[in-house]
């Protein structure tokens, strides 16, 4: 059997009933919070090993461009996501984003 060499995934499951993280983000940032979360998941889904590296200015600007939010707001939301344990706090301190296990996000290759 041929092993798939691609590390990223093509999609992730998106339940129609919003979970805790989405509800909190919507309450705090409105539709910007909702859109940020799912655009972030899209980026992580496509990333190798489902880990997003934003140590340098360019990836941070890409995140800001894709979410249509200022970099400062992106950082504010990411800090909050770490506070509520939606992303791994230790990795985020190193400007690496990985969804925490408690989110139960399932990335699928296709």
C-alpha cells in the first residue's frame, strides 16, 4: 500500500452546533471571532502536522490578511484562545499554534 506523503489535510469536521470556543469568541468579538476561529482552523488543517508557525512577521501578516483583522487583534484572540485552552499555551508562547486536544478537531486527508 502506497503511503500518502502529504502532511496537510483537505478538510476538518465542522459541526453545525457551535461549541464552547465558538460561542465565547462570538460573544467577545462578534462575527470576527467566529471567522477568525474557522480561518485559523483552515490554516492549521492545511499546515504540515497541523501546526502553524507564526514566529516571523510574514506569517503573522498572512494570518491578519486572511482573517481581515489587524495583527494586534489576531494576537489578542490567540492569547485568549490560549487562556481558554483552545490552543496549546506553551507552544503559543513560542509563536507556534496547535489546537489543543480538548477541541476534538478532526483533520481529514480526503
